């Protein structure tokens, strides 16, 4: 077989995965390493995608200090409040199916009356997802033994759990409100939050993620959680073996799961960002309709009784202070000294995922300094130009031609491909 035909066959049979050019990778590795070190990061990772393809992965530090276990692509991290945006994928599936409605009075789902006790006005799912529900975390929410009905039902007169304002009229970031999404998921689906998300979101994408480290398929890969610099808060052994997760359906007690409980690998978190950027589709798998994701990203002011100016669409943060010339979408998670971020920028097709198991979580204009600096470094090198510093490398099958090198670059192959195609026209 002529040499050019073999090369043409190789190109036809093999995908051409994009990888960041070595110089660009080394530059970004160095910048991220310095950022992580300066902000006292124990362990972390950054994964970047461009044009629907993961092009860069960086793993730093230790998943477990005492056992000297490095962070790798297999390490699962808790992503704190990024959980809200990921859980919203499941919520919006139920909206698409007609099992939930964004603007229905929550009372109709729970079977008891739910009103802001000051304004005597109802709450809706849209208000929960935009953080405009008027719910306050300063009352009984801090006591985990309290059931949800005890906190929000009008028959309990719990005024301390609400602000004196019209639901939908004021933006106040609310873990309480976002957590009630989990209760609604269980009511609408008849399944536990973890079970529903596993079956309808994670499994179709071949993702090992869970609302408890103990439920991961490989729970031993869960990273221990630390304070900045290395003082351990929760060991991996306790996370994977000792946590007793309730897999029953209990909407009255499961109003905290969708706040910040998800554990996931960095690469899979990035893939979920690709899905959202692609309008609900990853590869051949569609989890949401494109119009649904557009709705999640959109400003909700003026819709369904929302009069507040919220920075959130439907659990997706519309971020105007990361890039000067365009909006970025996504979510941040901070819990103790855990920092996690998942951001996507549709125009450039850029997805940025960051996770840590402990760092200096100091903020700068509502974004963690570590996240802001890491995003800036990644954007400078890989995001802001369509002319990416990438190369495609094709490993040839063993034995195909002994005289062909074991690895051939695209620059070498293309001239042969062009001549091969031209010479075979009309054959």
C-alpha cells in the first residue's frame, strides 16, 4: 500500500485529540503552581475545555497529607455550592417533564401552606433558584434536627425564618432556599436526591459523582478536607467509610442536600460545564433541551414575580467581574477553606473547572482570589484567542508500517493527506 494511502487511512480511522502545546502547558503549569502555593493550597486541580474538548489538566498537591497520596485525575473533591448548579440540571429535567413548575406556589407540592408571614405572599421554585425567596437562614435553619415544615409552614408561625419583604423583590444568597430544591426533587420524582441524580444525570454521562463520598463507586479516592496550610478537618477514611447517608425519600429532612454536598472528579466536573455550554448536550447524550439551558442562563427579572435584580439566572451565576468584555456563566463553591468553581464562556467555547481540598479562601469582589488568579492565567493562555497553542498527535497502530515513526504530527500528515485525496479523485 502506498505510503500516502496508509497515512490517509490513519487520519480517517483515528480521532485527532487536541492537546496544549508543550510551551503553553509548561507556562500555565508554572503559573498555576505558583498560585496554588501562594494561597496555601493542600491539593487541587484545574481542568480546561475548549470547543467541547478537554485540552488541559493540572493536578497539584496532596489528596491526603498523612498518607502522602498525591492528587490525580482519579481524586474526587467536594465542590461545595457548585452543587447547586449541578443539582439544577436534575430540577430542570423535572420542569421539562411537567413534574415541577417554576412559578407554582410551593404549597401545592408540599401539601401545607407556605407564605412569607409578613407579606402573606407565596414562594416559588423560580424564587428559590434566583435567591429571591425571602427565606432567612438566621432562624431555625442552623439547627439540622429541624424538619422543613417546622421552618416554613404558616401553621408554625416561624417569622424568624423569613425576611420582611415580598418574595421575589430582594436578592439575598440563600443556602436555605437552594436546599429546598432537593425536597422538591424528591417530591416530584419519588426518588432520593442522590438516586435521582445518579440515574438521570451522572450515569448517562458515565460520571462517578454522589452527594456523599461514601456513595462514590471508588470512595477511597475522596480527598481529605483541610484548612489552609494542612490542618485536617475530615479525613478520607471518615468520608468514605463512616458517613451514614440516608437514601430514603424524606423531603422534610432533605432540604440541605442540594446546598453543597456533591463529590466529583475534576475532569467530570469540566464535562458538566461542557454540557451546559452546549445547551444541555454532551457528545451524543442530551440531558436538557437547549431552550431550557438558555432559560437557566437568562436574567429572570420580570419573570414569574421576580422584581429583584439577581446575579443568578436559574442557579447559574451571570458573572460580570471576571472578564472586561463579556459575561461568564457558572457557579462558585466555598465551604470552610474548600474552593471550587465551574465557569463557561459560550462565545469562546471555554470551560474552566477548579477544585481544592483546602486553601486560603480569601475573596476579591465576591470571587475567591485563588479562583480569580487561576482563571485569569488560564484565560490569558488558552481562552481569549481562537488561535489556540495546540497540536494534534496521532499514535499509529503497532506494525502498520515499520518505517513510520511511532508518533506523527498533524503538520507532517496533512501534506500527504492532501496529495492522497487529490490523487484518488475519480478512482
